[in-house]
C-alpha cells in the first residue's frame, strides 16, 4: 500500500502551507482545525458592519515564504508591497514640538540605500547617526545561525557599538519591537541579527512593507480554503484533536472528538503547549523544552472617528505609548466619511489585561497629541483585541528550545512559527515551518520535491 495518507493538525498559516505542499506532491491530505475558521491568529471578524482584523499584520519583501503563500492562494494582489520603503516616524516628545522624520530607502545598493535617509533622520543627533552606520557594518559580519549569538541579548551588543538609549529607542527598537515583539534587551542577538541583516542589509528592497488591503479572513480563510479545496485537501473545521498513537503497522491514529483517522504522515501545526500535550513518548528527546518557550502579548486598539484624521496609510510614533498606527478604513468597509484606525501595540505586558475604559483614557489623548485633526473629531467606536500569547518570546537562549520539523517518531513532524525556522514569530516563520515539515515528510517517504524556498531547504 502506498504511504500517501497525511493528516495536518492545525489550520493556521503553518498547517495550511504544509497541507498545500503535501497535496501538491500527490498525497491524500486531511486538515483538522478546532476553530470554525482557518488562519490561526491572523484572522478577521465582524463587528456590526465593520470587518475587523484581530491585529495589524505586515510583511516585508524579504518574506519569501509568505509571498509564496500569497501567490499560492492567488492573494498577492490583495496584499501589495510598497514600491519603496517609506516609514513616517512622528516624535511628539521633541522639546521644539512634534517632529516628523522618515525612514526611506533609495535605489542605491546596500548599505548605501539607507544612508541618505539616516543622514536626514531628525530623531537622532549627528553623532548618533554616525554610530548607527558603524553598528550596521558590524551587524553585517554576524552570522545569525551562530549558536553563540542565541545566548546574548541585542541591547548589550548594541551598547558595545556605541548605541545610546535614544538610538535604540528611535531606531533599533522602532523596528525590533514590531518584528520581534520584544525590546532589544529582551531579544536574542541571533534573532535580532537575522531580522536586521535580512530586512535592512541584504538587498535594496528587502524591507519594503506589505499589508492586506482586505480583511485578513479574505486571505487566510476564504482564499486559503479555496486553494485547499482545489488541491484536494479535505478540511474539517471545529474538529479538535485529542490524541496521537502509533498503529501496529507503523502508521498513526489521530483521535478527534468523535472518531479516529488513520495516517501515514502527521504534521502537528499547533502552538507549542498544545503540541506538548499531543506529542507521544519519544517524539522529542526533551519535550518539556517546549514549555520553556515563553510567550509575549500584543494588544490592538481600534478607534473609529467620524471624520478623516490621518492622511498617511500608517506611521510609527516616538515619545508616546502609541507604537504603530494604521488606517484600516477601506479594508473594514467603513464608507460614510469616517476613519478607522488600528493601533498595534507589541510588548504589551502592561496593558494586555487593562479594562477597555482604562485603555480608552490612555490612548485617545495620545492620538490627539499625535494627530491634531483628532482633537475635534467624535469617537464613534473604541474597542480592543487582545492576544495574550501572540508570539513566542525571542529571549536569549530561545534558539536551543525550538525543535526542528523532524521528530524522533517516524512520520511525525512539527510546524509552527515557534519551531526552528531561524525567524522570529512572524507569518513568515509560520509559512516556512509548514513548508519545512512537508518537505521533511516527503523526503522521508522517498518523494522529495524542490523546495519553493531553496535557502530554507
């Protein structure tokens, strides 16, 4: 009998990517997801007439895995990239009053593509700007895959290269908090080096930003489900897996709430704690390492005004608890002259459990500081979405805790942004993990395929 039955447990980006790759290789794939939708933590929902994303998600041009995913589900046109990196950065704490700067790239080769923008960046002194260049050159010499970097924190390394607290706040953390969900002092040097080398110091356009111009559910649920159906994947929602056992024939029996499913290959694409609870004995040498992978929260604050208060599609803030603000008016379906802004607040430990009334009292005045047009606007709606375990925490030492796709149990593979992809907890890491799991499974079955991301193979 041909070993071509695969079960993928988990319908986030990791699980969908694995299922598509396995099905494209000719396997009979069943995808099981406990929620009533696909997409994992990158989803949308209805609030009255509004289409609301649970959180603002972006990707970069260097995110080749997520770009493959968008192409595979025919969604690339719905989540376009900037023509050229351009990030407005507004500092409202400057002694001379609010000051706007921009981080832009030019058409020059790396690293000169950012030199002009950095030379004009008003949020750093001349000496601080010069020190950034020296640190960037040192960063280019690091190998993010070097295990020695995993045990060091990024802030200590930055200090060695003359980076002041202000430089870290106005530049390194501005990018790092959004991509790592951690400050420099909380971040593994290995992961930070990977982010900055790949995004800012690899290719001219690597850091160009893309984001969905439609609700995330249109991509990660609707289009993903369409692609899965077309590939022949049998998808079951609202189906919670309760156990995994080996069969006498050497395959797998996947226990759901009301039945069991036999499989030759299983991809476990769920969060690390859930994976720990399902792993059979012997699958990992030290499965409790999964429980040592910490998590970090992200809070999203949603505000609907009765008029337009922001002209830019997004901006980053300094001198304020506000981090990044995005205009979500068009994607939400708001069409009566108002404006819908989403504030993405990473490293949100202090705010994640605060009542909505407290968050409203904190963030509405801050938006008025940042956006003068908001001072006379009426707030039609204010609400928050909370992801208390949004990402794994990229703390020093986390690299030794992240397992590879292949386990010690034949036919069982792991996927998820928390696995050993080399990337922090991003949509990119999730997709890469699914591809890695699928290709490890196919290789073990003697059915190797060309990896769509050759550098990840």
